[in-house]
C-alpha cells in the first residue's frame, strides 16, 4: 500500500488575496451571474457602500453617488475620506480598518476589516481615491496587486472617498448587474437612514419616514387592513400592518443597517413580542399563528458588535444588545409591549380590525384543521416513498454552511426532463421535484386547495413553508419547463400558485425560470449551446466548415451529459419579479382570470412568461 508523503512542503500559507480568490464563498457567499439578489457582484457593491453608510451614520456626508455602467461600478461619498497615509493599507491589509476603534464605529455594519479587501482581491480593476483637507491620494490594483500609486497632490475636490471596481470575469462568469436588485439594496439603505440621499445613475433615492416608507413600498394601500403602525425608540424601529389578502407572514429585518434576509434572534423576538402584546391587550390566549397571519412588518435594531451566523451577515446570532443593555429578546419585548400597547389604546378602531382579522384566521384554521391532518398524514406516507422529490444534502436552513445560498429546487414536468436533471445535478445543493402533467389552476381558490391537492401539498412540504418562511429549505426555486405553449402554461400555473399562497417567495427573490438552450451548434472540435438566434449565428461564424445544428424542442431531448452544462456554473436564470404598478390581485386576474382570446394570444406569443412578471 502506498501513502502520500506529508512533509513541510505540503504546508502552505496563502497571502490575503490568494485566500480570498481561492475561497470567495467564505467572504461574499455564492458567486452567481447577477440573476439573484444575493449573488456576489451585489455583495461587492454592498461592501463598498457599507463604508460610505458608516460615514453618514457618523455624521459625515449626506449624499452618496453610485454609478453602474456595464461591468464598471463607481461609489463616491462625501464623508471624511480615508486618512491619506493609510489608503493602500485599508484596502489591501487584512485586519486593518477604523472600525476596530469602537469609539468611532460603535454600531457599524462592517466590523471584521475584510469588506473592501475582498472587493479588491475579486476585482480585475480596483481604484480607491481619498480626498481630505484639500489633498488627495489614489491607488490602483488588479486582483489585489498594487499596480499604481498616485502620490499626494493638491486638489479643489470635495472631501470623501471614491471607489471604482470591475469584478473579475475569471471568478464571476457571464455576469450582468440588474438594476432592480441594486435599486432594492439602495432603497433599504435610505429607509434605514432617513435624511440620506443616494443617487443611482442619476436617479434619486431618499426617505423621510424610514421603515414606514419601506412597508408602503411593499404593500399597496388598498391591501392594508389599517394604516401602517410606526414605532421608534433609541436603538429600535418597527413598522407593521396586516394584509387583507396575503395568507402568510412577511418580515423585513435589519441589524445595524444590515438586511438579515434569514432573520435571527431579533426577528424571532419580534414575532414573539407581537403575539404576547396582542394577547395581553385583548386578555385572550389567541393562537400565535392566528395573531401573526397576514402580518407585514419591518424591524430594525442597533447592536454593539453584533455576531452573525455567516460571513455574509444574513442571520443574527447575537443574544445581547451589548454594553449595559439587556438581551435582544428582553429589549424587543419591552419596547413592543409598551409602544404597541399604547398605540392600540389610543387607536381602538385599529385594535378592533386586528381582533376581527385574528378571529377570521382562527375560523379558517379550524375549518382547515381536519383536512390539514389528512394532508399531513398523506404527505408523511408519500415522503417515505416520495418519487416526486429527489432531495439534496445542503439546505438554506444550514446557515453555517458556506454553500447554503446555493441550495436549489428544480420544479420539472414529466419523467424525461426530471430524469435528465436528476442525473446531471450537483447532489449537494440541487434537488428536483417532478410534476405529473399540468398543475391545478389555483386562481381565486382558498388555501384549502393546497391541502386537498396532493401535488401542491407535497410541494409545500418539500419547501417547508406551510406556516412561515423561516424554514424555507431552498434559496432558489427554479421552474424548469419546455419553451413551448404547454411549458409556458405550466409556468403560469406555478407562478399563480406562488402568487396566490406564498407571494413573499417572489418578493424576496427566490423564484426563477430556467433558461435552456434552443440550439446546439458543433463541429468535430467544438460545441456551442445557443439561447437565441443571435447566439446561433455567432456560433456558426466561429466554427469552420459546415457545422451540425440541432434545435432542442424540449428538456427531455437534452441528454444528462449535456444538461450538466446548463445547470452548473454557467446556469442562466430569469428571476420572477413583481410589477411595481400592479397589485398581486391585478396580476393574477390578468394572467389567470377569464381570458379573452386576445389575452390567450398574448400568452402564446410570449413563450417566456413575460409582460412584467419576468424582467429581462
């Protein structure tokens, strides 16, 4: 038996940039191509922005300018500017930054001194320029290596910091910035920092009412059961209302300006405090799920030196507020109990609406309880031999695992397509749920149908979202159907199901359509997969001789050996997005109401779920 020698030569110390480039997931989560809001290219922008936001929080600079042109990103703030002698160190030496001095940055967002270093290491081009006291210094890097340093010079420019970067295409393959995701990120920054102005490619973002404005953006006025309740304290801000039509709970939670998309101790404490306060106000021991049903809310807290469960800071792990303050749970409980209770006493009309909503939720829950039990028993039996779900090993709930954000569920139709995906998938992060033909049209139906319909019930069980989004098992839910009329219809039926019962899956950016190639163009040496006529023409020009051209009619025609190219690192996804101008009810009525012949024609002509549900 031979063994590999293990000597001093096997031990390597990577320098800072090598380590970031070799293990980017540790620093910025998943890589992605920009089709998802948590892809690495947006985290790079966020890391740079966080420094500018911290300047604003410290009272320096009320405007931040952001420009994204193609692959080039520029962020300019009018804060104090990086101390001129430290410009190179701050962006290229690990554990170097102003935030270790907690006097200057007590409740800052980026506390580990890694952020801009990761952006520098993962950028093909990175330039930082600092101006203060009429002088400026600039430095340029490529993949973390210093390529040019401009010495101190006199300038009339306003003080502040300007960072320009172009993400490295060797790491972020075929990436494209989507304005919708950048706008959402910037809007959250202004909601959390009332008075701050952010200019993005010339468009102005500004908020006066903080989280109240955030909720107003997320729930139409005609869908609010009562006007938004807005409560503010020293280190806490809360906004909430109930939706008239939405089934599920919806939370937007933040810590020190960081959007904690996976919640954490503060979100759990808020949900608990809400139930406790309502029960005590009415003197009735209402079921927690009835109190929280249809609630749409936002909470932001500031914590001294917060502890997050992952480097990308999407879930708060801290149990203490820091300093002499109590635990997160006690602090939030006391604040909600005092302030929400006071509000309800002053506004008995709102309290009455909330009580009616709770009683309606209780009635619906009791009506569903019998069928729910039957459905659960059926799901348990089915899951023992559930041929619909071929699961993966890593899930979104494994928040300590670097790859949890890659967890994906493909929803396919028919055995041949699901077979191809199953054989070629990454078993660690990619699961497959196969439909049997067309799903039911759930338009206008009550939640009862989710339990009565075996397919929907099993899909709900696979996602683990029956009661709320906290335990969602997959970060990406990908509809993978053929690009023909039937495939289009199945997509619409599935989007209808999610819009009707789980709209926050779409609001939070979890739902996608898989793009698959329409053509394969190859000769004996090279093969190109083409997603459009233009790509086909370009491939024909690149190949010599007379290439063989194949038109794929359906997913089942693509062999598992080929499928791995379309769901691997070069996967192309179209995010399903809500149209800002239309309510969910209007969208559903347009797509799935009694269709006029014109509308059916529209659907058939647009074989990619278009109008404004999907934005290219």
